[in-house]
């Protein structure tokens, strides 16, 4: 592990630590455990042995329970202390660009490894991002908790519906008994939505919408796509070789695509009778984003079963994975206590 053990905390861990700090957990043992865990993580962060970077998904998921929203935000900020993952779209774009260099037989530009995923170096001393950030953290919380506009509320509703509809669509698709065939189909479908005809279909649908928000979303997608294609063209991916690049091993085996699509393949092959939940695909996107860049990841029991027992991604990506069961969280606490 690196000098700072990079720990990604999922919403279950964040919410329970927030509830413990509020004193709203009815079970005394749970209250004691989660409060102790928060204090140990905080001590590790301040001792420069643990780093708990913030991810945009954490902020989004904190919004779902207004009763503890502020407390969850405070836990995130207290443990991250200004350390953030880049937006997941930026991380994916960076992986795609590196794949483009490799596809063309070039070396990606030299950069510090942390630049691919973080806004600042997670191995820098915690003191370097303390003090000057205190007002910024408080201001971010207060601004975020202002009454959201109708447009923001509608965007949140559409986003949640998108995850739910996509999860249901995924399980309605025909499946292949051969693992490699199914995985190939999943990867092709994701690439299609990122850079292929699929993204253009989304643009056409949103543009045709009567909703001003739909047209705004379409314009935003077009702008992002233009920037992606322009950056790829500078690397050497032109309209003449784009189709070959989209089918290349270099692209299809990038970490995000590998993890995201492998998880979906396990789900469609083994859990078709499981009722999909709205957060399922969001959880897949979260894990696919943070796993390659973290030493420790917490997630739910279902996701750990897939990642560890079916895919062995804990070994492939050299990351310890913990669920939220009592046994697992106690193991996690033992690990964090040893890092103080």
C-alpha cells in the first residue's frame, strides 16, 4: 500500500457515521461502533496515513435523505479535507485518451500517476490542504443546501429514472451463455454510448424533447462530445480510423470499461431474477471509477460478492473490498485502527 492508504467510503458507511454523530442511531452498539470508526478514520487522515477522497457521487447520494444530508456532507468534508477525485467523466476520458495513444503505437504523455484520477496528489501531507480550505468547505455545504431550483429537481428526478430504466433494460436483453461473448456485447454497448452511434441517438431524442431541460441536456452532450472528439483527433484518432479504435483491445480493456462491463455481465448471467434497484447502475459506475485508484473500497454485500467472489477484481486491481455487514465492518475497523 502507498504511504497514504486511499480509502473510498460508500454511502452506507458515510450515512451511519453521520447518524452516529447526530445521535440518531437507536442501537447503542451501532452508535458506539460508527462513532469510533469515524474518529479512527479522522485520526488516520490527520496522521497522514489515510486519505479519504471525495467523489461527486457521494454528494449526489447525500441528497436522497434530507434528514441527514447536512451531517453526511460534514462527514465527507471532515474526512476528505479538500482531497477530491476528478469527475468520473473526466477520469473515463483520460483512460480513453491513453488508450488512443496505445492504439496508435505511441506513448501517453508523461504525468504523475495521480493526475489521471485526482484533483491533487493524495500523497501530499494533509497539512498542505488544511486551513485555507476551511471556509471553502463550509461555504460549499451551505450553498449546496439552499433550496434547489425546479430545473435541478427535475434533473435529479430524470437522473434517478435513467438509472432505474437502464437497470431494467439491462435485464431484459438477451443473454449469451458464453462469458466472453456476453462481455464483448456489454463492452461494445458501452463504447457505443460513449463515442458511437448510441450517443447521437440520445442527442436526437433530447433535442426533440418539448422540455427546455431536454434541449439543454442535448446541448451539453454535444459540447462534451465535440471536446472528446477534438482531443482524440489531436492524438491521431480521425474519422478514418475511429471505427477501428472503438473496436480495439486498447479501448475495450481500459479500467472503467473493463470493470463496468464485467459487473454487468455477471448480473445478466447470474442475477436476472433479482429485482434491480435504482442505485444498482450508479453503484456500478462508482466502483468502476474508484477501484483502480483506491487501496480500500467499501460497498454493499451484493457488489462485494460480484467483485471478489466472481471477478477477483480485488486481486486484479490490488484493492481490499469491504461490505457493510457487521463482520465486514469490524474487519474494516481493524484495518483502519492499524493505520493510525
